[in-house]
């Protein structure tokens, strides 16, 4: 009975995720507005604080206070949430884990870089699988394989870009490029 309950819960989560994905693809979620990046980032870090504390992860926040983007706030929250929660999920058991968040701001774009010292993966070898739904790069850690896919489609919906670089055992660097106008 417990396994049926767990399977039902997992299936319900997948259905909710798929519904969310379809809404994004149809463009049904919110309108563009000027968003202060640090405000959204603080909300995400607050919602993930228990996981961060449980794994004793050091967060290094180098995001500028006056950095803003033109985006859809629920998508920005979701993108930041997925970026940080992936770093939390794939921490290295034998290292003091850290996640660094940096921003670079120009007149036209803002780059947000999320880097960690987690277990990493071979991003060059797995390039084809990176942003596909239900594609998992590590079968030893529980997940649905939707995090990077959600990041990609939400960034595309906001006319942005996502890139990821990683090596096995060396962590990863996720770069998000947002438009300012």
C-alpha cells in the first residue's frame, strides 16, 4: 500500500509538471515586467533553506543589489529554484559543498551564473540529453529529469538563453542570459 501511495504521488507530480510545461509552451503564465533579481533570489534561497542547512552548503551570493531583468516573475523564480535545487541535489558527499551565484550586468543583458562543486557530469558527452524532458544524467540520485528542461523552456519563453558546462567530479556552471528590455 505504501508503494502504491508513493507511485500515485510521483505520478501526480509528473502530471502537474507536464501541465505546467504545456502552460509555458502555450505562453499562458504571466506578463513581462521589470524584476529585481536579488529579490527573487532571496525568496528562492529562503524556500530552500532547510535543504541548504541539512547538507551544510555554503552559499556565496555575488549578485548585485541593483541588477534587474525584463522577465516573467514566476518563471524567473522557477528557473532560479531549479538551478539551485539541482546544485543541492547533486552535492559531493566528500567535499564541503558550496554554491556560488554571480551576476554580470550590461546595457542589454544580464548573465546569472550558478556554479557549484558537486558531483558534476560530462556535459560535452551528454550534450544531446541535457535539456530533454525525463532525461536523467545520474540514476543514483532520485529525480524526474525535468529540472533542466523547465529551465530551458522558461528561459526561451522569456527570450533568454541557458548554457551549462560540467565535468564529472568537478561540479557545474549554469549560465542564464536574460534581456533587460
